[in-house]
């Protein structure tokens, strides 16, 4: 299972049709150094990968649709037996052409010499200014030189435009091949969550659960977790990005697990919350059922034609109505929503796009006042939660949180595909009913 060469070619073709007389430049991710000369695992830039499937550092991808000989050009690290002994296999210049379909490939050292050839006839350079300042300056310097030569040559790019505006809308709608990879990442994470639900018991440490989850990721060939795995018991569940994962699970704890994996660069992102001793306390159950109701009703709002904010607004309304019924918030539901007084206990949005990046690219809004309309092929998360921390900063006039709710944190997160007539919950294989959360997956498989 992987993206075919034809699909990469199709992606480049679509982009080239959009840039016409322009030339687009994409920089690979640089190697990141952890300390001294120890490196972080390499992670390719997602735009670069989307257009090529090429998974090495120190590379540059150029698309020049107007160029007479070469439209797709790769600059890569050349083969070098000595260096490969230290840092691993390199694809090399020849294979960059043969295996990745480049019309021409050069050693990266020749970039400065060859690049002007692909820029000089272009009316515009398409480039996203990234974190690598030296490379940003390199692109600017090439542009300056071409502008200086304009009077004599008669051509030069007159502008630099950001590639995000043309590429990210393409990345936002997933192809069938992309969906297969996302489904696979979701299936691996599904097995990991179900295993966590089976093995979590009072006395275990959060990191033991994390280890089982990440073992399952690796066992199935996932490159890495999609983000640092969150295994948060008891009041740790009220810390949104808790990653210490070093507390021992206690009898009455809820356990919030937010874990997903990265498979061939496509990601899953799933959260479940359950009682480690197999029984919710009445307060935990009340909050769990409220978040579950908000999540199910929010998912119902994920369908073509609805705007991106509708599922968030639905989740907020259900949560606020519930919190008012419980006396945790006081006042008129509409006013609490309008004044955002619920943010003491629900401070994040209900989802995000999901794909090559966990928080995937693509806009949420069209202009300042309008949200994007959902369309088939988009994948997003639906992840409402409530975090009843006694330290929450309260909106003016809202009551202190009664002791019995203290430290309850619940989030339920699924990965959802927008389909032609509604949606498909890709992570439906991880149960979430109260019964399943109390009695394990066999109680309610798939609900
Ligand atoms: N785990 C990151 C997120 O849910 O957005
Ligand atoms: Mn998550
Ligand atoms: Mn998420």
C-alpha cells in the first residue's frame, strides 16, 4: 500500500496547471540536531513529500511547466559510499530520475549553477518562506540577480508568491490512495487503543500503557507516533498536552489516552477516556455521557454543504446546556456561548483537518466572516472534551466548581471522513459507549 508514481505525477500536473508561466521551488526538511551531532529522526516536509514521495534531506524540487526540456527537476544528495556508511542509503541522482520520474536530476551542490535556468523565463517564483533562513536568502538572491539582468534579457519573475495558497487546497481533499493510508494509520491506532483499554489497571504506570501503544504502532510499520502520546490519568487529564506519562494509575482514576500513529506520513489521531477500575463514579459517568452526547451530535453535523464551524457550534451548545443543567455554569445558554464563558472548562476547538500533517493544512475560513463548506474527501477530527480543573480561571459571575467535579477530564476524539451523503467515522473500531468503557471492548465492539 503506497501512493503510486502516477498519482504523484498527477499532483504535480495539477499544481503546474495552476502556476502556468511560473516556477515553483520546494525545499526538503533540513536535518534537525538534538544535541552535539546526534540527530532527530528525519521527517520530510509534507509539501515536498506530497509532490514527490522523496524522503531525503538536502533536496530541492523544482516545477517549471514552461521550461522547454524539464518540467520536474530534483536536486539531491549524490551517491557517496563513504558518507552512506555513516548516514545511510542515498537514492542518488540517477535513481531520482528513474524511480521518482524527474525529467532531470542534479547533485544538490549544483543548485546555484542550475536554478537560474529554470527561473529566468518564469513570470513568478512560487516559494514558501520556511524556517531555513539561509535557503530563503538563497532564493531571494537568485531573484535579485534575475531582476538586475532584466533590462538586457527582457524576462525575469516579477513576483514571489507563496505556494501554500495553491498547494494546500489540493492537499485538503484526499484521494482514494491517501484515504487507504489514513485508514491504515487509523486501524493501527484502533488496535493500540483497544489493547490499552484491555490492559489498563490500577497499579500500572502511565508509561507502561504508552509503551504497549507505541509497540503496536511499530509492530505494524508505523514510522512514529503522530504526536507525543498522551496517557493522562486522574487530574492529569485536565492538562491538554500532558506527556509526562509517569503517574501510577489509581483506583478511581479516569484515563485519557490521546494516541495516533504516522504511517507512510499519513496520520491518525484518536482519544478515549475510561475508568481504570472498570466503573465510572456517578460524577465521572455524568461528564462522560455529556461529552459523548456532544461528540455524537457534532459528528451528525459533518456532511457536505454544512460549514466547518457547525459541528463545533453543536458540540459547544450541547456541552453548555449540560453544564447549566448540572449547575457547573449558571445563566442563559446563549449568553454563556456568546461570552465564551464555557472556555474555563472547554478551551479548544472541536477538531482540525487530518492528513499528512496531524493538524493538516488547508484553510478553515473563506474570508474573515465565512467558514469553509465541507466537501467529500476531507478528513477531520471531532474531539469535544470537558476539563474540570479546580484551577480553571472562571468567567465573571460563574460559580466556584463544586468539589465533587474536581479533576474530571474527558475527551473523545474520532477521525471522520466527509462522504458524498454524510460522513464515515474511520475510527469506529474503538468503542466509546459507557458499557464498553466500563467492561472492555468485548462489551460493545464497534459502538
Ligand atoms: N493529539 C493532538 C490533537 O488532538 O489535536
Ligand atoms: Mn488527539
Ligand atoms: Mn486532534
